[in-house]
C-alpha cells in the first residue's frame, strides 16, 4: 500500500485515544441506537452515500455484533483475528479481504498500532448498480454475489487471501483513495471498481476460505463452478469428481444443496450463457456458436436457448441484447 494512504489510516482516532487513555470498551453509541449490538449504516454513512470506509478501531476487544449492511474488510498491514458466527476463527493477514453479509456475526480480538484494517460499509443496492455494467453472465460470479445477499443460506462470509493478486490490490487501493479524499462524483467510479474487483476475484476462487475448515463444502462448490467455467464444452461430472477426489454422488448433492441445480443443469446453463455472449459479441454463425459450446443437436440447442432467453438465437442476436 502507498505510504501516504497508510499514514492517513494509521492516525489515532478520538475513539482510539480514549481507549489508550483508559477506556475499557468501544463506544457503542457511535455504532448503534438499539439494544442489541447491530451496527447501523445510518451511524456510519453520510446521507445519500452507498459506500464509506473507516479504519477498524484498534487497542480494544470489539464485541460480538452484526451489521445491517454488507461489510468488506481489507487488511492493509499487520493482522487481525475475527470470530465469525461464534464458530469460525479467521486471522486476516496483509492483503486479505473479508466479505460479511447481513446474516453474519463478528467478534474481533484487540489489534495493535500497526494492525491496520479498513472497513468498507456498503449498502446492498451498491452492488446492484456495480454489476449492471457486466454484460456477460457467469455462474461463478452469480454465486459469489448470492453469498452476499441478505437472505442467503449459502454462507455468510467470503475470505480471500489476495495479497499476491496485484489487480485486486490496485482496485481496493483505488477505492480507499477516492473514499478518503471524499471527492464529488466518485460514486460511479467506485461502483465500477467494485464490479471489476469481483470479476478479478472470480478468477481466483482457489484463494477463498482456504484456511476455514468449516467452509469445506462451500470451497468444493467454488472449485466445481470454476471447473464448469472453463470446461463447459466437454466437462463431465466424472472428470470433476476425480479432480476433486470425491465421489460423484457427493459432488451432485453439494451442488443441489448450494445452487439448487445439479451438475448437468449448471453445465447447460453455462453453455447457454456462452452462446448468448458469442451471439452478441462475435460474428460467428449460429451453427458455429453451437459447435463452440459443445452442442451437436441443433433442435435441442434451439429449444433450450428459447427456454432460457425467450427467443431464438437469431432473434437474440438481432435484438442486440
């Protein structure tokens, strides 16, 4: 991280100074107005804002709490230890990224002076706009986003070990810079940057929840979805089961549990997504598109495409979708 950014984030806040002067706990009134410790976005976001940042409060145990927004934690330097949902103990190292949806509870052990974490306070609608720019469908990307939804039963957090992923580091630092400097007109820039961030993160799903044993099933699902992304033309359940060193029936059961679809359905969905992309972005003929995605039965392809998109492949191309 650039030294000038880090220097700004290292400054002792009034709340931290009070702790250093002898206060034993966090000032809950800064975070919530209710009885339970639910951190309220209205306390942290300026009116009309969809996203804001604040450095994590150091030198004190931050008690168990939840949020009425999506939180993204980025570890700038040092480390912090988080207890998620009273069960999962995660230590964020420099460069790590943690997303928490509104179902998650969080507790944070005391951080030292050089343990600098930035909390992004993000309203859910910020993500809606951020991803509207992404034309190409992607089942892995869709799954990542669904994890962040308020009613998600999939998981309540995503932990990325991203210190060696330069594009991710650059995109996050760009957002921190714009939010720290509070320049007007940067909301669209940050929403676009968040979209680019997720596009990059979807390429590195092998970095998600690596050290979190309680997320084992979800990790397998990520791996299978990543396989489908790159093997949609000729992929098979048998092959991916061998790669994962798991029985095929176990993979099928997990996919149904976490995505409500089986392997064949997900593979078909990805084929059709790729077909739609090729029809809208390339001059390939419909027959060439069909061959490119691994279909040799044209009547089946036309029927499935119409079921998903409500029109024939030719009409889809003509509509400019």
